[in-house]
């Protein structure tokens, strides 16, 4: 009964070789790092644009 609750396939049973698993992990890390970097740069750009607009309005 408890074996029916916990059912999982191993990576080899799913047809995933160690090389494919490494590729998946590396590409996931690159995506997350790239997304975080671009989000941070976009945030700074919006902040600088708002400062520039305020400066122009006060002149």
C-alpha cells in the first residue's frame, strides 16, 4: 500500500543520460542568473529614467 504512494522513475528509466542531466542543470543555472541580471539592470534603468524626468521637470 505505501509503495503505491511513492512512485518515481529514475533518470535512466526516463532515458536521461548523465550528460543530458548536466546540460539541463547548467542551462537552468544560466537562465536563472541571466534573468536575475537583466531584471536588476532593467530596474536600474527605470530608476535612472525617473530621476532624469524629475530633473527635467524641475528646470
